[in-house]
C-alpha cells in the first residue's frame, strides 16, 4: 500500500517560498521519493485607507498583499514519522505548511 501525501505551502514572501521549495526538492530527491509540484494562482488583497479623517476623500493610500501558494504531492515515503518532521526542519517563519494524507 502506497501512501501519498499532499503538502500545501503558502507564504507572503515569494523568495522565501522558492528557496524552501528548492531545498524541499533536493531533500525528496535524496530520499528517492517520487513527487510532483505546481504553483497555485497568486491571490491579491487590496486595502484602501483614507489619509485624512475628515473632508479630503481624494487623499487615499492603497496597499496590496500577495499570497503565493504551491502544492507538492509525494509518495513512496519511508514509514517513519521522523521524515515528516524533517520536512519542517529548515522552514522559515513566513511559510505556512499544511500536510494532508490522501
């Protein structure tokens, strides 16, 4: 019986996400684990704030938050749970992981 896992990775920082994905890919290659990964669309959230609390509605500032997401599905993972703990070993604080057993 082959167990497959799906790892969702999302972050606000694109560089941190790509560096973590590269390190994760090299880790999975060393373990001879078959994997596939793809990037999900970027979600943009725009926030508009008024600079002046009174009359000047034309004085506004806009801010944008971008969320980057990727999904990795892998199988043929060794049975030990230590391997799953090693996936989160060098994870930056910006990156959020969620693991799902398929």
